[in-house]
C-alpha cells in the first residue's frame, strides 16, 4: 500500500470520528433533561467544536452542529457568527445574510459579522449594499488594509472614481512593501487619468517610478499621458530615457515608432528621418513604411531629389505600388516635372481598379491645373488654356479650372470673359470651398469694367460669407474712399489690417486718408510700410512730401 493511500485512509478515519463525536454531542443536547446542566456543559464545548471544524473547513458539519445548538440557544452570538461564516464559505450566501442580519439586530457593532455580510453582497454583486457595510467597517477600521483595499476596489468597480481615489490614497499610506505601494500608485494614476486630473496622474506615475525607475509599462503610460496633453518635448525626453535601459525588441520598436511620430508633430523632420532609419533594421518593423516615411520627410525638407530617389526604389520593390506611385507623382509635381508625373498617372490608369481610376482622374485634373498655373506665371497663356482644357477631360466640374481661366483673362485684361468664367467657378463650387477667393476676383473684374453696382454686390456677398476677409475689407475700403466716404473707408482699412497685419496696401491707403487729419499717424504708417517693403516707392515719396511740408 502506498504512502498516499495510507494518508487518505487516516484522514477519512479522523473525519469520521469527528462526525461521530459531533452527532453524539447533538444527541446529548437533545436528550438532556436538565437545561441548566446542558448549558453548563455545552456553551464552551460547542464553541470550541465549531471553531475546530471551521478551521478544518468542515463547513457542513459546522452548519449542522451550530443550527441544532441555536435552535435551543438562539442568543449565542459567537456560534451564530461561525454559522454565518460557514454558510459564506459554502457559497450559501442567502443563508449567511440571514444569520448576519440576526446578529446585527442584537449587536450592530460586530465588525466580523459586517465583513461577512459585505462579502456576501459582493458575491451576489449587490455592490451598493456591500459598499454600505464596508463604509461602516472603514469608519471603525481605517488601519485594516484588507478593509481599505476592498472598499477602494468596490468604489472603482462602481465607477465612483473620486471616492476610489480617496480610499486608495489612504491604502497607499498604510502599506509597507514598495511593491504594494507601487501597484497602488499605478491604480491611482489610471483613476486620475479617467477623471482628467492629469497633474495627479503624473504625480502617481512619478511616485511609482521613484520605486521602479526603469519600469517599462509605467514609462510607456507616462509617455502616452504626455502625448495626450500634447507635451511632446517631455514625451520625447521620456522615450530617450527609455532607450537607456529597454532591451525588449517589441518595446524598442514602439519607442522608435513613437519618436518618429512625435518628431513629425514638431516638424523636426531630420530627427524623424534619423529614427526612421533605425527602424529599417529592427526586427518586426515595417521596412517599406519606414523608407516611405524617409522619402516623405525629405520632400517636406525640400530635399526633393532624395525623396524622389527613394520613392522610385520603392515603386520597383512592390508589385502594385499604387500609393507609392501617387506619392512619387506628387513629388514630381512639386519639382514642376509635370510630364514625369503625368507618365506615372497614365501608367497607374492602365491597371487601376474602378475606385483607383476615379482617384487618378481627379489627380490628373489637379495636375493639369497646376501645370496651367505654372504656364500662366510664365505668361504662356496659350499653353495654360490648353492645359486647363485638358483638365476638363478628367473632371469637368472642378471649379478651379474656371477660376484659373478667369484669372488668365483678368491678367490679359479680358474682363468680360473673366466675369463669365468666375461665375462658372462659383456655380461649380458647391461646398463654397473657394467662394471668398472667387468673389474677390469677381469684384475686381467688375471694378475694371466700371460695373460698380456689381462690384459692391460681389464684395457684400464676400463679407457676408467671410466678414474677416482682409482682402475683401481692403477692396471695400477702396470703394468707400472712391466715393469720399472716408469714415467707412478708414474702418474698413483698419479691420483689414487687424485681420492681416502684413496687408501692406491697406496700411498705405489708410496713411493716405490720415494725411488730411492725422499727419503723425500717416507718417507712422508710411514708416511701417517701408519697414515691410523698403522698395515701396509711393510710400517713400509720400513720407518725404510730409516731412518737407512740415519743415516749411
């Protein structure tokens, strides 16, 4: 016979003897003819027996013995407490609650009973009742770590976050072990984040880091919190500190990727490139994305040739390469290599899906518009019109096509054609995306045609749409000045300067108004104009004339 079998037999024998002893005791209680003798013999014996049985986890026997005894002696509190505890351990929560209620009616301050009752309510998920019991316990047992911890958790589970924070802070002060204190500080940090008390959250994270300065998860959470409040420099500092002790490949990958993101947020593209290059050789990193990012950052730094070279390599590396090819085409456009961009778009159209083809068509329309604008800047208007005509093949309702036709006509002093084209642009601008720009050009064309009523209408519509439009306010000021309405002209020029202090023409025209009634202010404005543009001859001459007249 094995040792384990012998142990099992002995254990079973002991339990059987205990059961017989208990049953014998019950028979004695039931058969005694003298109540006084029974109490004298049973009170201590019963309490000792239920305590021993409870410690041995013989909860059924505790229930049997205590119930029989309490039928005869219902006032015995200590035995009833063991009965309640036995019911709880046996998962008979309703019976346990009933026994606790009986006890608390007679002895409301029994803390052990209130704890059993509170634990029963927790098991039954009656959290409000559990909280009530544990709040009572907390009031009388503020130094009981288990009570404090349970109440804090109850508050947390029921989203009573402020109360949970208060009790966790009490718990933190009670704890001795650094490990336990650090765990509570993590909880406090998370709770304070939830209620948006970020200073308190930072403080809790820092307390934990005071114990475990190289704790990876805490440093990650601290970084994420800095990012949440947009404190990117300190987030970067934390990440750079992590690089001094982090060795786990997955965490290192996260640190480098986050650094790239943050440096982009700060528009520090050189640093973004530096850490993107580190990502290329890291296990688990997306090498293709890292290279693509490096290309994008070079383009943002106006290092177009470097960016284009990387994108050309990436196009060769991938079978489809739709998105990368689009980026490459856009880089060519920025370099004004429109023909190369057109070739890339045309190549994509040959194998594009229906959705991709729609995207490419819109981009080709934009390409031709930009090409046309470039030609117009070189005063090559025939080529510009031709490219705008090509743009209509890919998106005939793009309002920018007709705006640039109007702009070309304005530059060529074809003001009637300009009005027709800009009205068409306004018609196609369904989202009013460019309405202010179009109305401004319309007002200028009508001014050149002498259609002052139409000019005023266009400017009125513009300022109804965008009351703070500096150029519109400047044009209105000119209109008022031409009508000798100097007060309204002054107000319009002042507003234009308020919304755009760099609008030099508004300052110059306001100075002209002031020459008649505020010469010092006029001089001041002319000087401001010349600070902005020392070559502004009209301002130079006006300032010289004012100075000469003052002298004489």
